[in-house]
C-alpha cells in the first residue's frame, strides 16, 4: 500500500498500480491438469479423486482468475492434504483464487 501511494503521488501519469508476481503462469486447463496429475496418484491410493470443475479467466469485475477444484473420497476430509493441493496450485498459479469443493464419489 505504501509503495502504491508513493508511486501515485510522485508520478501523475500513473493512475493504477497492480502487483504482479513474476514467474506465475496464467491458468489454462492443460496446465492445471498437469499439476493435478502430479497429485492424483497420492489421492487414488486412499480412494480419492481430484478434478478441475471450473476455470474463470477473470473479467473487469474480478480481474483475478478463479480455479475451482473438486476433491472427493476420504482425502476430501484431510486438511493437510487439501493444504498441500493448495500449496502446489499456488506455486504455479499464485495470482489465482483457488477454491476446493468436496464432491461425493459415485457408487458403481
């Protein structure tokens, strides 16, 4: 906030300051699936699944991309596992808002 205010005060041609973290990728379905494929084997051992439910690139109202993941099975109740999934997603897509929803597994 202090950096933004200083820049706006000292440079009148600047009207907006946006923090951008270098190295963070723009989320794509393919990229998200790649991250999830590194997590899926650990989940499947304990009877769980994870999948991309929704990807919103952002717009004028909410410029941050939103990633919605569905996690099912026993791992869905494991807080530390969900934190690891979030950590892995944030390491690649740090600027995105990431949500995880618990899903019920379909019985065969």
